[in-house]
C-alpha cells in the first residue's frame, strides 16, 4: 500500500491545520469554542478506542474509524451529526472497509454496557441511517493509509526495532490529534521515531540524513506531538493508555450540552 | 424483491429527476447486488447506468460487496476501468452511477457474426491488461476476471468492471479466500487451495480470456474444481515439482497422473508465434514465475505486426436495445485518418470480407461500418481479416456448455468468507 500513497485519494485530501481548526458556523452559534471542539474530538477518539476494545478489532480498523470521524467534522457540524452516534458508526463503517466486519448489534450492545449516560445509547437502525449519511459526508472515500506499516519498515531499516513499542504507542496517540488529516503517514511515523530515539538517547542523525526527508517537517510534527502531551498535562510516555484522565467528564458534558437543541 | 419502487413500474415519460440530476430510463437488468437502470445525467448529458443497492438483509446496512466496490473504484481512475461517476442515497437506498457501457466482451466472443482479426484480439487483450496493470500498480486484485466483466464503451474502450470481489493486497501475510473467480478462469494455485496469492491469479484469468478470444469459446471448461485442474493439465501437461516447487505443499494439493502437454500450436493453430509465447508465459504454473501484467504489455506480441486495432474500429455487437440506425453518424470523424492504402484496395478487401463471411444478413452491418471506417483493414492488410481460428459453433454446430458463474456452494462460502453476512440464521 505504501507504494501508491501518492496517487491515493488520502493524499489528495490532505489539508492544512487551519482548515481543521474551524468550529462549524452552526456549532459556533451555539457557543462552542475551538478548545471545546478539540476536547470533544479527543474524548470521542477515546470512546472509539474503548468501544473497539470490546468488539475486538485490529488497531488498523480503529485508526481508520478515527480518521473517518475527524474527516467528517472538517465538513459537518457536531450539532447536526451527533458525535455520540457518529463514533460507533465510524467504527462500523471502518470495520467493513477494512474487511473485518463488526455487526451493528454488537456495537449497540457494548455501548449499553459501557456507557451509563443514556445519551450515548443508540439502536441498530440509528447506526444504519448514520452509515449512509457518513458515506456522503466522506464523499465515499474510504481508503485510508496509516503510519503503522511505514513505522515498522523504517524501524527495520534503521536497525532500531527496540523502539517499536514506544513509537507504536506514540503513533496511537497521534490519532488524538488531527495529524492523519494533515501529513503523509510515513512522516508521522518518522516524527514518532524521532521522538522515541531522542527519548532513548539513540543517535539517528546519519540515518535521517540518508532518508532525504525534510527534517524540518519531521521536527515540527514531533514538536506538535510533544506540545499536545504538554497541553493536556499528561505524564508523557508513562502509561499512555491512561494518558487522558486529565479531561474531566464535566467539561465534555458541558461542551456537548451546548449542542443539544433547546426545547 | 420487496422494494416499494421499481424501475419497471415507472413510466419513463414521467421524466422525474432522481437526486435532482438523473433522468431515469428503462431497466437494464439485475446486477450482483441490486437492479440497474439506464438514465441520462442532466449535468453532463451523458447516458449512465445507475445501480440501486439493496440494503443488506439482517440489518447489516450498506451491502458489503457494494461498499468494497465503492471503496476501490473511488481510488481507481483509468481509461480501462469503469468509472464510478457518482453515488447518492435516495429513498433509503444507496445508488451508484456508472458510465453507461454498450456491450461486454462475452457478447463479442459469442456473436457469430463478428470476425475477430489478430489485430482486434490484440487490442482487446491489450486493453484488458492495461486495466489490470493499473489495478496491480495500485495493489488491487480484481479476482473476478471473465469476459462478461469486461465491458465495452460506446467509443470501443474495454473497461474492467465488477470490483465486488476485488481487494487490496497490501499486507504481505494476509490470507485470502481461494474461492474467487468463476471456475473456468481460476488459476491452479487457487484450485489447490492457496490462501496467499497475488496478481498472478488475475494474469492467469487474463490468459484464459486471451485463449477464449482466439478460440471463440471458453478455453478450459471444467465441471468441478478437480475437473478444472484436469483440463488445465491436459492442456499444459501435469506440472512437475521443478516447474512449481511449492505446489505439493498447497492445502488442497492432490497428485494427478502425469500427462505430457500437447504442443501449444496444436491448441491454437492460427495464433502467431509471438501470441503463443505470451500465452505460455501467462499460463506458467509457478505464480512467482508467471509473467506480470506490466511485462505482458511489454511483450513483443504487442509491438509486432499487426498493430492492435484502434478501439473505435473494433467489431462489436449492436448495442442492446438499440437499432443500428441510431449509431452515431460521425463515426469516421472520431476515428481519424486510418486509411493507409488506396481506396480501390479497400473496396476489394471489403468485398472479400463479406464473401468470406458468407452471411448476407450481415452485409448491412459490416458494409455500413466498413464504408465509414474501414476498421484496421488498411493497417493490417488482408491477413487482418482472417479469423484466428475456426468458429466451432458455426462449423460443427458445436454449442458451448452454459457459462458457470459462481455456483451456490461457492456463493454461500464466499458470503461467509468475504461478506461475513449471516446468510443462514
């Protein structure tokens, strides 16, 4: 797959950060701030991740689902597309697109089990209706590339396979940001390798030079990732799965509440 | 069908726009996963084919096969691959809009009124391989190559269609189902049950299509998987381990009695040496040694004479449901200056051609086409008009066995393997 990224729809759809950091006019009208918008996306990414662990799908499927989720909200409002329904539907659609179908009824079942908040619950027919709307919102582009495979190949090439674990975790965390919509996946992989190598005091200058990639871009992505960890006051690199306890449920609920149509 | 609205029921004169854009016309048929109807795209003025996708049974949303086709066709844009123009939901069903295709290669091969010159065959094969090479470059396996999935556009271009079984073969260790392709087009490694395979399976099927163009009948018509292998071995000899070392380790490997291959020449008496050489390379047993689509396109068969006939000049059956008079009159304008020999000679060729056919019903059709655009005649000279092989059906009253599609066992197996749709409760 890596061989044809440059001719893919994914490549053609890459956008600039400032196109993503825009609160949809409808959401803005309801008082949603950019920070809240970002918080909701992080929260919902975690929601997808948790749900996926229940239904047991490959990480690739989760990554695709999150990419769909983030792409949808570069075009649609949170008000019209309730993220609490969009998240399971993204996972449902991604599982089909990645050839490892998860039945909608399983998702419905596990959401009920997982979430005490009734607003997260949905029925099969809701997911199926949303599936059609999502396809349209995504303009039917379903093939997504991820940093995982280039990561493994690059680590192999660099002879640094001992960094696999930590850099893989870093890649997983990048899905809490919008990097996958902005940069080619192998650049994200390189940034994660760069961070991991600095952290573990590995000398990589010569190897990076040989690659002939724009090191400024790699470093900028790396800084963005570090800023992100910093911003949410997370103890980076220690227990990454637990990283996002920092966002309180109240904060998320308050943000989501703004979007609920007033009676 | 339980759908509340159906293309047949609707009066075309109502001319209601579907999705504010498409003017619905007659029903064309039942596709793999729903009905197909003809329509006019008011945005472009072009004729299109719209597939209405049945919603999956058992509440499983958009049909999995359809979704796979959408996913891949959105990435594949090539002159030799069917174009997915648009997709939209309408009345709760997903609709896919494709460019309208007049005919398919199976109709060409079956039409006894059509003579395929060596240049014509070369052209059809070249377009098939070009489409495939593009897929393979994009890491997509078609997995259902057969003449009736090769559609022919109004301008003569052949296009790969039906990507419902296709998939991306990016991950090196991914295991796939071997229950793909209609049996007659299945490569030996699939028949031996391999789960790890590559673009070679499409090349084998393309080889079968090449042979079918030459013979004008399906080449290896096995009645079961075991029989299919028997037919393959009868044609090319039972493979020996040195030819294909991995064979004996394949899951469903069974030993066949050794038969030595007849000469290729005896199978394809009218084919050129270059054609035979390419055939032998496309039918190489060891998938790793089999020629790739790109190498096949660079084979000297395609650079030696006769040149491949230009698509617009290829013979093809009259479009379905249309009278011949409606054929565009500016055919010769589109085709450009192809006459390279004096008109006198051309006329003689035309007469000969009709005489050879010995079928007066045809004269209007052929004459018509020949007058306006002498298809490849001038390019390849007289020899271009000779058929590659005898039409068995016409000469011996031979009738081909019905073309097998995926049978019901295959289908349910496939459903389970690919769709994971709970077909049986």
